[in-house]
C-alpha cells in the first residue's frame, strides 16, 4: 500500500512540488501579515537605527580626534622650524 503511494508521488513529483510551493506561499503570506511579525520588524528596525546613530557619533568623535592630532602635529612642526638656532657666546 505504502509503496503504491510512494510510486504515485514519484510519478507526480512536479505536481507535489507545485502544491508545496503554493502551501509555502500561503503560510509565508500569513506569517508576514501577522501583527507579531510587524512588531518584531519594527523593534528590529528601531534597534538598527539606534546603532546607526551611535556609530555615526563614534565616527565623528574619531574624526575630531584625528583633526586635533593633525593640528597639534602641524603646530609642533612649525615650532621646531622656528626655534632660534643662533648661538649666544
């Protein structure tokens, strides 16, 4: 009995694949339309945007620090060049 069912399934595998695809689409649609899924998606997006804001702040801090270091190095270089090298005897 089971062997006959299996043989018929093998014969009609394309129909089974089609039916499986339709069932998957229906279940997927129900999942995507559920309020729970929308709530999780909203919370996830809020976390992503929060992380993005924090990352942008960190990058700006790094840029500011790099500019300060560059400015200090540039002024140190000028001071080194402007040092009085005349010897007093």
